C-alpha cells in the first residue's frame, strides 16, 4: 500500500473525533441504554467510514 501523510492525518482525525464523541456521550448521557445505543452508532459510523476510505466497498 502506498500511504501518504494525508492518510495518516485522516485516520488521526477519525479516531480523535470518535474518541471525543464517545467521551461526550459518557459525560452527558446518564441512561445506560442510551449510552450503549449511541456508542454502537458512533462505532458503526467509524467502521463504515474507515472501510469506505480504505477499500471503497460501499
């Protein structure tokens, strides 16, 4: 694979924004069921974006 610096920057932004989103969910949402649902949504979104950028499946 031929990775550029842009690829690493995009990966860093994706992982950082996912971490900030998860931290916000855990700080702001008190209901555990909502925390689990929002966590799954955030992680699935990360996976879909990562796969799309990596191989263009979708």
